[in-house]
C-alpha cells in the first residue's frame, strides 16, 4: 500500500462514511436517549434546508481537521504532549514506511475535492 492509497481510504471511510452516517441519523431519528443527541436533534429538525447543509459542512470541517491532526501526529509534524518517540507505520506485506507525508497528502486530496 502506498501513502496516497491510505489517505484515500481514510478519507472515504472516516470522513465521507461518517458524515453520511451522521446525516442519516439526523434525518431519520425521531427520539434519542443520548444527552448530546437529545440536545442536537430538536435543533437540527427545526433547521432550514440551508442551515442543515451548513451544519453538515461544519461537521465535515471538524472531521477533516481531526483526521489531519492525527495524521500530523503520526507523521511527526504535529506535536502531541507525551509522545516522545517517532511512529513507524507499515503494512504486513511491506516494510516501507507510510507515515512521513500523510497529513500533506490528505490535505491535498481534500483541496482537490
């Protein structure tokens, strides 16, 4: 696996799939037991179509920023208190290091969308 393939998979599985899941849950849930969902669900239901799109776009930005930050930590380009050693991310079939530019590759992919 190449780093470019990994960031494409992460984008699809973490960003696109999660956003789709959240949208589906927000659109189709009528009652919630979780306190966070209890709070957001009535707000979302009362949003206009444009407000709903804006809210989902905001969720997407949060997801992108979070994944970017994690990739930066794995690359070693983003500081995280308590992590003093370098990560070496490989796959079983190859010992080629994947994490050196994951954050940059991910952000380039996002910019292309």
